[in-house]
């Protein structure tokens, strides 16, 4: 059993204990109450699957008028007024002109042990925001990373930039938790999930207006992410069997990803040269943890990573002296569902996942 599997096993135990205190059904109701839109009227065409016989009502939240029977899954296009979401601030933040930085609030890791003996997590998050971070990653895994849900909740009440809940999502329960804690995104790790489970978790996250950072470490996992609806794909440069880091992995995997999918490089990013190599390989964003956490001046450290090497020599850029703009993020036009005029929709209103669990379909 490798370290990732050990963490996943402990996480399952943690979730099972929480379910005894707050059952999934109650957690879903709390989340959907927060997420429900107000008075959304559907103007879909007559052949929309939601236009069921008049008088038949789904279990949509109060104020939402729907003629679809319970259990009908809508596959309407993204511009359907029913797909009224949060605007996906995490995804929007990563679709920038230059490479975006997801800066991590992390006290420890399995490979390095305690990274920060002093851990003023609120001040760290504020420093990241002031330094121009696109988003903050907050560890909530308690045993190996010394994270805490309260860290995420308090940071969400302190900064205005989007937050990634960095945990090992092994149960859909954790996605609903992330929403209530104030996250804008969740981490889904391909090597921990079956294909069908990954598709379900992406569906649930998007239905709650949360982005899903789908983490990969191989070509097969990138293919899995692409075929299950991922809009943000991450490459973990660290081999969790050996803890060795290979930054070049991100460049190889990026070649498989269409330009309209956000691509994130994770782990082992230490220098401005590393960032420049990734920039020239078309990576949209980097997730940086240990390098920033070990720096006494996090603002200066982030500025050095971002701006310290604006003119890397050819050998650092793989021989590409002038990477075209499309390599820096491809299609920067956010999809329709990212528009700001969208509101928040509950899970019941989202469609597209062919086998949503019964609780999500309203038929249980």
C-alpha cells in the first residue's frame, strides 16, 4: 500500500465517523438550501426532456418551476437558464493571460514532515492574495498534512479569491462538505477513483457550482479525466511511490489536453526557471506549496517565481524561443456556464451524468 492509499483509507474512516454525526441526506439538504436559485423559469423548447406533462412537478427547490417528473435528467445545452451556476470563480481565475498561481496553505506533508512550525494560516492566505495569487489551496487532511476544516472555513471568510479544498475525496459526502466550508473547487485524484465514480463526483461538483481539479499522473489518467467531463486537469509531477519529482511530466501530459481545458502543474515547482519551462509548454496554472511555505517572505517568493525569469534561454524552454499565445492557455474565452449572469443552481437542476445517485434524482 503506497502513501496515497494509506491516506485514502484514513480519509474513509474520517468520513464514516462524520456521517454518524451528520448523515449524508441532511448534509445535502443543508447544501442545497444554500445553493438554491430564486424563481428560475425555464424557457426551453418543447422537446426538452423537462417539458413533461403539465402538472407534474419535480423535487426542485421552492421557487423553481419545473414540469419534469422526478428522476428526469436534463441534458439541455450549457446556455439553458436552468444551468444557473455560481460562475465557477476558480476556473475563471485560472483562465488568465499569463500562467496563474494556486498558492498552498500547508503545514506538513508525508514526504517532508512538518514544513511550518509556526502556522498563521490566515496571514499566509492574506499574503498570497496581496501578492497576486489566482487562488489558494487549503489542506484539510488532518493526519498526514495537519490540515483542518476550520482552516478552510476561516480563510474563506478572510480572503476574496477562490479556494481549493485540498483533500483526498473518496466519498461524495466530502464534496458537499467543501461547498459548506466555502470552497470554490475540490480535488479529485484519478488514481483513487474508478471511472464511473470520477464522472459522478465531477457531476456533483459542477451541480453545486464547484470546479473540480482532476489530478493525473499518466497518459491513461489524462484520458480518464477527458472522458469523464473534466474542465480542469492537473498533472502531479511527484511519483507517490518514490516521491521523485519530474517537472517534464507536465509538458508531456499537456500535449494530450485540448486548449479549452485548463491545465495545472502540481508539485515540485521551486524556481522561476521551473515556472518558465511550464509557461513555454502551455501550462495554464501551477500549484505551489512547499517552496512558498518555507519562505519567510511569501510575497517576495511568489513575485520571484512569477517574474524572476522573463527571458529564459532556449535550453530552459525546450528550444522554443517564442511560444505562440495559444500555448499559454489556448482558448481563453470562458464557456457559457462561466458567465457572471448565472446564479447558483442546486444539484437537482444539473444534468448530463447518466447515472446520478438516487438522492440527486429526487426519486428516493
